[in-house]
C-alpha cells in the first residue's frame, strides 16, 4: 500500500455515538493514509519528538499487536540518535556520525509505517492511535477547515481543558475524547460555540487523546490532529 509524503493533519472520520467504537472504514476513496514526509524533512528535534510519540503510542497498543519492526528496535535507534545529537559539535566528523545514526531511525520509521497502514485498513481513528501523522484530505468548497493548534492543559483533578485556534465563520465546535488505551472508543460532548472545552469526569493517571472539528453553515470540517495528555 502506498504511503505518500503529505501534511500532518488528521482527516475526518465518521462520528461514533458516545462510548461506541468507530466502524470500519468504507470505500477505498475514503481510507486514511499516513503522511511520512516528516521522517525525511524534519529537524533533529522534530524527528526525535515524532519518533518518541510513535514509540509511546504503539507501546501496548492493542490496535497494533505485533509491530514490524518492533517497538524495541525503534526505541534503540531513537536512543542512539538522541545520544549522537547530544554530542553534536557541527564538525564534519560529528555531523557524519549524526547522519549515520539518523538513517537507521528513518528507515525503521518508514518500514513501520507500512505495517501500521496495512494493519489499520485505513481506519482514521486507529491510524491516529499509532502516533503517525495522516495525510490531509481535501475540503469541499464552503466547508470549514479543521481546527488547528489543538492543545491541552490540566484542569481540576480528573479534568482537562482543551483549546484550539478559532476557525473563522463557524457556528460551533464538536469535541471528542478517548483514552489512549482505547482510542477508537470516543466520547463526544454536545457541540459548543467556543473554541475551548473543559472535559470532566476523567480518570487520573490515564492518558487521553482529544480532537475537535468545526461546524459551519455548509457542513462540518475534518477532525483536527489529536492532542494527548495524562490527567492529574
């Protein structure tokens, strides 16, 4: 299955009823695909952060029970690259060693992306749980763009405060959240007219993934890229 370099926004998926599992994907034209351009084009810091996000997301992820290559091998390549970047002094020899450590990490990320894409069967929510970014889908004319710059912070105990950049001209925002352990089982509060949402009654010590989409007069946007945070 081809995986094309593209942007990192998460396309829309069919909305699940609160507490239910998102159904399997439909026609092939609607299947989500990974975007792996970040593997080759990222700065060292971005590659380190991206690979760590993938390692964390795939560790114990029931959606991907037998990653190939293994998460352990990706972790080892990640650690070797981090160690080399830490001592980088911009000399020719140092840069050559950095590049030599970067290449195996990039190769493993690309190889693992093939496994993730095939195993997910194009299900957007399952792909999101892998930590890889997804290709951006094209929006029909008049449909609002997906919310950007989604961020989370701690609220009171057992709660998170989610916020995104304002999308011009929208009527309301739809939010949804799930635990990282069960990322396909989203809960969706009622839409709100604000670009922020306080999510309560969460389980402390649990990592949650949150997304938002914009509702306009001519339709609804794709879901935003997900943001993840552990609840205090």
